[in-house]
């Protein structure tokens, strides 16, 4: 629970392995089911891209009415399967996420209560409350993004590359050579987003601490007429939090924009 520390890659891998063994492996069946739905959702994107050729060549150019029915019903089926699979995999992940978060918070509370008095003197209640709530939420977002990326996005990428190779393998290889140039700007922006997100979490912890101090010491605050002083301190922290959150949101919004720009150059 240290502020602003960045874990080395090997430590991050160790923590992810611990998270898997301790919490996620309990839901192996639901995880497998959600990955199957993700695979179906990602696979439909490949089917849709494959249907572009008959839609343009046979329907729009040749005017084949039989092909129109075939292409239309196929595309309808693609979107129906894709939508149903998307809802199903998100429902499975929501169940796993909520149960995992609940177990993490309970175990974290049990651990914090076993620590000595020195720890609790240096870490105020508001800070601990914010850490138990927000850090667990951040952990859930990380593993959900990893599983979604491996289950849906990776499968969609492999299938799309396969379709592209089937259409024209030479241009596909040229596009793959330029792929790192598309990823590099977004990787740089992601570092900025992570820094701002850590800063926002720390500020959130300080805000929670400030509220805890005000409400627990409301009698001395009112006796000494410190309402304006406490309000100004809270307002200053809130202004810092707003700036951090806005920067993080702008950085996150810039990632897809940079990808589109690099794709345009490509």
C-alpha cells in the first residue's frame, strides 16, 4: 500500500500468478465459458470481413439476387451471434469480477486488521478505505482486460490476418511490417495514462482521509470555527483530482485516435 510505486515486470507477473491461483482459478468453468463466447464474438468479425468480397462483387457489381439473400442472411446471423456472445461473455465476467472483488476485499481487510498499531498510526482510516475499495477495482480491471484481450481481441486479430492473407498475402506482410509503428504511439500514451491513474488514486485516498478527519473531528472543527479552513483544504485536493482525472481521460481518449491516425498513414 505504498504511494506511487511502480512494480517491476517480474513482480507484476508474480502478483498476477498469485491472483490466478488464489482467486480466479476458483471460477475456471465460468472463465472457460466466457472465453468461448469471446472466441465466438471475435470469430464473427472474421466472418464479416470475409463476406465483404461477395457483398461487393456478387451483389453490388453483378446484381445477383440469390447472392443478395445469402449475403444478407449471413451478415444478419453474424450480428445476432456477435451480439448474443458479447452479452453472454460480459455476464460471465461480471459474475467472476464481483465475486473476486468481494473475496479480495474481505482478505485485505482481514490482513490489515492483523497489522500492528504503528501501521495504523501512519495510515489513516480514510486512506485504508480508499485503498481497499479502489485498488481492488483496479485489479479487477487489469485481469478483465487481459482475459478479454486474449480471448476476444487476439482471436479476432488472428482470424482477420488469416482472411487478409487469403485475399492478398503480399500486402498483408507489408501491413504487418508497419504494425509496430501503429502500436508505438499508443504504448507511449498508455504510460502517461497509468501515471495519471496512479496519481488520481492517491488523491482519492487523500480526499477520503480528509473526509474521515472532518467527520470524526466535527466537534472540534465547529468549536474552533474551522469549517472554512477544512472546506478550502478539501477544495484544493478536489481541484488536483479533477486535473489528474481529466488528463487520464484525455490520454485514454487519445489512444484510439492515434491508432486511427497511424492507420491512415499506413
